[in-house]
């Protein structure tokens, strides 16, 4: 089984339709067992990403910074419990307590420093301001600041502490922070992509979120690293096996719980290690074992997670652009659990049960509602159901429902299940104690006749729209006949909508042929599960095929004339709309008299202008213009 392909298909289920990129890697016993990069690089060209593209991991950089500090501790050059001003004599604050801040306080978020120096936090490029100039700005910022608490009193997430730690590394080592990390950490383990912005490796291009400038950082120790996910796993693996980069003693010190709090019920602050967000990660769904270390990172464009899981000798890494709109922690743990179950036969699930194979074989497939095509996806304990249209778009309608041994439970605690009745299979959902059938499973029907095969992929445009009809402003202006994928004998009338579907989206009505010219809707789910069915009825009118369906009359698009500047004043006399094919750029629209209506469609028959609800018209190169 190709586990990378399997896991990537699962990951794609929850991605936003307009995502830029996401990448992940799973390492077990020092070997990458699954890794992928999905999407594009965010440039205007939208180049496909590869495993050599890098992502900004922002605060995961704090573990690199801590590792660099521990290297100096091992060399006898730094003492964790020495005041940091000993090493940075230029450091001063308005608050005299700053002299009590130790190196350890900076690494476990208990320094009391303000939090973040936002100036130059991120930048579109680096180079105009070198490290020393930036450090001078840091000193100036802190010299005008107070502490929020006595050093060591409580831990609160603090970027400033790691900026100070970065400056310590540079001062004590006599090297730039980036060069120190490259020479002593990333290069020795072959993580050639893993660099800070000032030492970036051009062989590993940085992606950006679509529509945004590239993101670089002057803040390096607290958030400046960029890396591939496979190289990030190499770094994480340092904390699972003996190596020459960081000693066992240093790793043990980093994974001690070192956070502090004055609140008895605070169950998070104490779990800070040195650099790590948590050194004792637990999860209600998964048995991860003890001493699990985790670090997250979040920038203006990226969200990332790194897990080190000793029980399974595993390292997990994931990073996404924000427009992916996924929970990176939930996604990477889910992928890891599926890998362990399907590749190793080990269940790490605690709360729910893996879906039985016989249930999957019985109920997996395509389900239909009157306007959409749904597909089931079973993995681990989960069932996700996606809405997949014939244009290749998809989104999850039911996300990560968990199998409790009988039913599937969603995030709100509502239950969902399958039932068979009268020769059909139905998917039912509950809401506030009531159950209803939402969809019916598609099954094979007789093969299509030659007459229907000829209609597949043909377009039909509406010619009976009224001036006052509002539904046509959103949808139903045209449809294309498509075959239902993976099911014999079922057809889809895929009706156009406004681009991206502001309200209803693409209406995809399913039907089966009754004879060569008539189709019928066949869904039989009660409640709302079979409302709004369509019965296409094809007729010949003046030698052109037309179709009566969904209360409109449609004309074969291939029979349309090209638009040649017609206006409402010189249209032919007809009982129906006059519609023309646009074959060259349509810059200016004709005047619309009172009581008339003009609709412009793009090449996909989607409404891009409607005089009933006029918005700014953007010229189209190809499409249709309809005089109503």
C-alpha cells in the first residue's frame, strides 16, 4: 500500500478549496515513512510544490534556539541559571528586576519580558538591516520597557526571551546565530533546507500564501527558521536517539517540565520545557505514551506543528498556509494514527474504535441528494463525507465523524448511521434528538443508449428566463450532461451558478433515462432527501434539440449564433430569450430598457453580470449574452 498517497488523500478531504499549500512528514525509527507537499508555491505561476519547497515554521524555531544554547552549555560557555545580562552587558530595562532574568527564564517563558518586538517581526526581504543593527533596536526597545512580573514567578508565552537567547548565542560564540545553527545543528544532520532568513539555501525555495509577499524574519531565535518537513523530522529525531549534536543530558534538561504558575487549576503553564510548548503531551483520542514533546509555530502566513513521540520512536511534522484552513495538530495526529493502524496493525486510538472492514465494504460509495454528489471516506476511526461536483471541486460536508462501535459521532455529539430499506441504502443523521435520511446510495442502472451517450458533456442554455425571476440570478442559466463517476447508467445535469456559488452553488441533479428522450429522478429518501428532483424532457424544435427541465426551457448551446453587437432595439421577434455566444472580448454592454433584463454568462455558463442585480461588469473573452 502506498501510504503517502493514502494519507495525502485523507489530508485533502479537509483542505479549503482555495488553499495554497500544505506539507507533512512522518518519521519512524529514523526513516521517513510518508511525506508529501500539496498545492502550489503561491506565485502568479502557481508552480506545483515539491518536497524541496520550504515553509516558515516560526515558533518551532525556539527549539532550534534552545538547542544552540545547550551546545554552549555543553561547551562550558553558558550557565542556564546565570543572569543573561552577564552575557549581554548592553541589556538594560526601566525595571531593575531585569538583572534577575536568567538564561533558563528566557527558555521556559518565565522571564517576565513584555512579549514581542513587533518592529521587523516579519519582512518582505532581509539584508538592509544586519543582525547587529537589529540587536541594537532590540536593546532600545527593552530599555524603554518594564517587566510584567518577577522573573520566574509564572510562565507566559514570550518571544522576547528567545530573541535574548539568540543574541546570547551570537555574543558568546562570536558567530552569527544563523551560521552557528547551520554549522553545529542543521548541516551535521543533513537538514540542508533548514535555515534562517539571513542564511537561506536557495536550492530550497520558500513558498508564500497566494496573493501575499514572501515572508522573512529578523526575529530568528524565536521564529525565523524555514525548512522542509522531511528536514524538520531529521531535527526532531535528534531528541529520540543519541547523537553528536546534542547530549543526552541536554535533551533531558530540555524535556523537564519547567513552567511555572500561581494558579492551582492551570494545567498548561507547568508543561513548558526549555523551548518546547509541552513536554508531556496527552490527547483524549490517541495513546501517545509518555514524554511526548510538542512545539507549534504560527506566523502571518503559516501554521506548523512538530511532535516527538518516544513510545513509537516517531517524529511528526506539518506546515500549512493559513488559507488551507485546517487544524494542523488534529490532522497530523490523525494521519499518524491511520499509518499505525493500516501499515503496522497497531491501534493507538483510545476513545473510539476503528471502523470494521465489513462495514466499510457494505456502505462505502457514492450517495446522492437532489442537488449534490456525496462520497464516503473511511479511515481509522473516522468517516468523512465530501461533496464532489462533476467539475472537480470538493468540500467536506461531514468532517471526521468518529465510530463509537455502532454509530458515527460528529464534533457536536450528533450521531449518523447507515440503514437499508426497500432495496436501497440510506445515510441518516440526527439533530437534537430527531433522525432523518439525508441521502441515498447510488447503484448501477442499465447502460446508456447511444442517444444519451451523445448528450454527455453537451451544454444547454436557458431561453425562458423572465425579467422578474430571481432564481436565475444565482443558478439554472445552463447545464451540462455528465456521467456519475464510478456508477453505471446514472446521469447528472450539472447546472451553473454564480462563480463559486454565493448561495446555492452548483446544482447537480441526478437522473436515469426512461427512454431516449426522457429522464427521471429516482431518489426515494424521505423528509428532504428526495425533494426537488429533475425529469429532463428533450424535444426537437426547428431542427435544434431543446430540453424542458426544472421548469425552464433550454437550447443546445452548439446551435447559438455568435454575438455581433445586437441590442434590445434590433432583436428578432421570438417568444423566448435571445441568447448569443460571445467569441471575442465584450467590453461594453448594451443599454437595458425599462422592463427588460440582460444577463452575461462566462464560458462555464455562470452569471457574471445581471441587470436585475447589477454589479461591476468585468469584460469577458468568451461566454454568452442573454437578452430577456
